[in-house]
């Protein structure tokens, strides 16, 4: 049975990417949105070397609507997204990203 959970990722220092999860956390679908109080942009992704930034990530501006990522299927086989592999950065210190996920 699927389980719905949420988490908040805080980027303490702008320009220093952090993982969405410090441990392996495999999910089927996620919804991401910058916190309503954010004043700068959030960047999410993974450039392949364990980081993300403006040039390599999906940019979420403060007023952007939520983005749905999921129903992952690769070559006909159900797969998952590991939130440990998802990196988050921001243009302003202390910005937050909310993630609602389905396992």
C-alpha cells in the first residue's frame, strides 16, 4: 500500500547545495514547491557530481505553482526516485523547499 509523507529541505547557505534526504529514500512520485515565505529562487536536480545550481537545476521562483515528478517507468520496469540523489540549492540563505512524496 502506498504511503504519503512530506518533508522540508532548508538551504542554510545559498550556493551550498544540500541533499533532499540524508539517507536512501525511494519514492514513486513527488510534488515540490518552494516555501511561500521564500524571497529567492530554489534550484533542484543533480548535475551528476552531487550538486545543483542555477546552471544545472530546475529553477523554482517564489510564486511558482507546485511541480509533480513521478510515475517513473524505465524500459517498462517500475522504478523509483531516490531523494538522497536529489540536490537543493537557493539564491538566498535559509530558503525552503517542501516535498510531498508517495512511496
